[in-house]
C-alpha cells in the first residue's frame, strides 16, 4: 500500500516538474477543456500578439496531459465472428481508456464500444471498416484514427455529438462524399483533420471555413475538381473566422473559384474576417481573368492566407505554363495579362480576337488589320468596351448599338469617307475616339460635343463654307491649338487651304444678314402658298359646286337638243325608294310638264346598257340623284356607273344642274365618294325629311322651266302639298 502511494506521488511530482520546465496549461477560448498542455518553447509570447500567436500555436502543438504522461488504459479486442465483428474487453468505468488495433480484419467498430464511455482514443488503422457507424455516445473521445480502411462517406451528424474530438485521421480510405458541415459546427472543435488520399471529387465550402480555430485540414491527393456551396453558406462580416491551414494540394481543380457562388459577394472582406492559410500546389491551374480580382485584392495579405504560395504555377494557357503566379503576375505587375478569351458564341466577330481584362475593367475587341469592309454588326456584351478597328478598309462610320458601351474606339488607317450623324450621337463625348489617317472630306456638326484634344482626327483637309462657323468656334473654344498633333483641321475655302485655328470666315463671306432675312421670308411665303394650295386641293369639289351654283342658279334658257328635262338616278333595288319615285316623284314631274328619264323604267331591252346610259345622260338637261346608304357602293354597280357619267356631263355643260335628295339623311362622313360628299358639305342637297313640306317645290325651283312648254299640252299649275308627300302610298313595297 505504501509503495503504491509513493508511486503516485512520484508521478505527480514528475508531471509538476515537466509542466514547470517545458509545458504550461492551455485552456482554448473556443472550447470548454482543461486537460491540454502547450509547449512554451515552441509558442512565442509576444505581448502585442499574445492572444493570436499563443492560441494559433497551441492549437497545433498542444497535447492532452494523459497522452504526454502516458496515463492511459488499453482495452483488449476479441473477434466474435469471422466477418470482422468484435467486442472490447476491459473495465467500462476506467478513465482514459484507449483502443488500438491495427492490421486486422475489423469490418466495423466493436459492437459494445458505447459501453466504454470513457474512451479517449481509437486507433484502428489498416482494417476493413466500411462505415464509422454511430459513435455519438463517446462524448470525451479525443482522437479517432481510421486510416487505411474502406470508408466511402461521412455524414453531417457522424461527429456532431463529439465536442472534444481533436484529431481525426481518415487518410487512404475510399471516401467519395463528405456532407456539408460534417467537420465544422458550433459543437465541434476538430484541430486536425486528415482526409488525404481519398476519392472526393468536390468539397463543400462549409467544411473549409469553420468558425472555430483549427490547426490543419488536409484534403490533398483527392480528385477534387471544384468547391461547391450546397447549403448557401455565407460569410458573416460581423464574425472573425480564426481558421487555420487548409491543404488542397494535388487535386484536379483547374479553374479559379467564383467567390459569389461560394457565398462571398465581396472578396475584399476576406482579409478582414479570415485568418486562413491555403496551399494549392501541384494542380493544373488555368491563369485567366477569374484569378485576377483575388490576386489584386490580396497582394498585401497573400503570404498569410496562401502558404507556399510561391510554388503555385500556371498550366494554361500554354505560354504561361510553369510560370509562378506570384513571381510573374504580382511581383512583376503583370496582372493585366490575366484575361478570358471570348468566342463567336460570346458575339466576338469571327475575324477578331476578343477578351475580357478585369485588371482594366474592360472587354477588348481587337480587329486590327483583318480586312474589314464595314463595322461588325455585333460585339460581346458588357460595358467599357475597347474597339480596335485600325488598319482595315472600312469606308462608312455607321451607327452601331455598342458605341454607347464603348470607352475606346479606334478607326485609324481606314478609308472612311462617310460619317453618320446617328453614329456620332451614340458615342460618349469622353470616349477615346481615333479617326486619324482616313479620307474624310466633311465632318457632321455633332462633332462639336467632342474635345478635339481627346478625339484624334489627325490632320485632315475638308471643304468649308460660310455655314461652317460652328467648326471654327469648336476648334477655338476647345483650345485645339494646344494639341495640333492630335487634331488639326485644314479648311479649303476660296482658293486656299487655311487651318481652322487661324480661320476667319469674315474674310471669305459677305454680310449675308439680308440674305438670311429674305430666305426666311421666302420660306414663310412658300409655306403659306403650300398651305393655301393644300386647302384648295382638299376642297376642290366643294369650290366647283359653289361656283356653278351661283353662276347658273336661275338659268331658263331652252335647249332644243335636250330630249329630257331630267334624269332620275337612284338605287332601284330599294323597294320603298323605288315606290316613292314611281308613284310620287315621277307623276309630279310629269304633271309639271317635265319629261323624265328613269333608267330602270325607260331603258330599252336589248341595248348595250352602258352605251345607252351614256346617250340618255347626255340627252338630259338636269339630274336628280336620290342619295341613300347604298347608292355608291360595291353592291350597286350601275348607280356607280350612272353617277360617273352624270358628273362628267355636269362638269362639261355649265347649264346643267345636279339636284341631290338626301333620302337617308346621310352625314358627309358616311359618304365615301368625294364628289357626293362635297354636295353634302356645301349644303346644296335637299333633305328628304323637309319639315316645311316643300320638297317638290324645291325640286321644281331647282329644275327651272321645262324644255317643252308650248307642245300643245296644257300643263297644270302644280302646287306641292304635305299630304301628297307623306301619305301612306309612299311606303308601298313595289310599283
């Protein structure tokens, strides 16, 4: 008993001595743990950086006291079946229990492992374990080493309830999947995780950036081609991610990361919230535009977050193969060479070379010397375009939609002789615009919004006139004399060439203020005349009708050549109208000694209808046209023909009259035929609904005297009565 007590006292004294000399107690601020010792000779105590340096160092070098002083209890393994199942044998209550079994044929962890709740270390390397299983019962487990087994996946809850798990080694398994947050979480604090030499093809962002401090996560020598963000992980700018060292060497990643897809909208915050180191060696990196923004923003902090950064080299494009990314692109200030080429799928003209250059925030379309005859119809999308169209055979500067997205437009050494005003209007006045060495002989006035010291026209000779005062003012107001090497415009005026800088148009042009006044006056007169002629042309039929009405209103001259006094033209398909004409109007006119011709009544069977109609129209002195809604339409062909020849005869013979009876009270807007519409407009038509009941009397007055008044017949003194007009007989359906 005395010997046993003495041994314990001796061990305690040794521990005290070791602790005092080389080790000291360390309590991590991010986990509730008191059994860790940190080597004082490895971890610097800089007063200014004590917290950061101390904690970072101890995270990697600290060891639990039971391991440092071998205060452990080894359990015994007993196989229960040939398939690799086994169980542990030993005291289930003993502290600091440890289970070590290598190079066996375990297919899974022992069946009774949860009975040993004081297990602090499991080492079962070089076995045949295919799944870790449920080990959430081992709450104080510190170390788990299952390297060289057959594990293929790790779930997000596998280590969730192991708050003291500090070391995890799963190297040389067949792991293909590690679920998001499997190694990181608020309840976990894994200092060292080694998952190298496995078969992962992608890894989630949440695994790479835990909130708690760690020493190293090793994912080297997998088949990782990309980093994903399946859980929409976001960097919290209000937190500090103390981090550690992430080893991604010897994987298959080739393209640089899209930080927005990884939950980092602004990569400038990385240096503020993260204290990580990354190793990205032995991979075939494509050095292009995706890499530039990160390198540009991380120049000051790259050594801290990118361990062994000087060994990272390019694989593509071939001209940069083997080149150190930091030595060449950063230290030699060549980040502008990191570009992404654009293809025809990106609207790059097939003859040209297009690329996006993030260093200068621009997209370049280089079509120099490729034989273009005209400007490309389209170029890649994006703003701040640089268009290089020099040394081609372009003759016209035409409008293109991409001009307003361009900051540089170069068209020197072409054959430009025509410049569109629309093209100039679409170009920003602050754009670098080079049109030197072309064949221009005139400039649109839209150039006056440009600065001749920015817009490079070179030395050009153009024809000038007295109306080009704007050109002289533009050059002088913009002080172009200070940049004659950029733009100098030589005017050919009179018989000599004069620089616009020295040009005074007053020496070549007379005072033309009177001429300007006369030109304005002449323009006003022309405009008024055009307006008058337009009105006269629009109302030409109305004016003709009014003229005829007032000149020949009461003519009573007898023409013996006329066979009929009046021709009555109407739509004879309208039964009610036909009844009124035959039973009312025609009898009235006959009783007043007027000889009438009605085509549907008096036309002879067998005659050529149109020829007979022409002869009969020419044989009539006057015409009564009864206007209804279908008088001059496609459905009434013959009334349309009748009207054509009636108008022609009326126009040829000044003695003739046309009397329009508006049977359906049509408005002028309802009549398509312009001449009929004119009668309605001037008000010469007779309203069929004449409320004074003077319809027949008005017709009589318009017709004047009959042709044959002394033919031996005694004509009645006809007086129109309202009763005869509006009697029920008017509405008979047929004759």
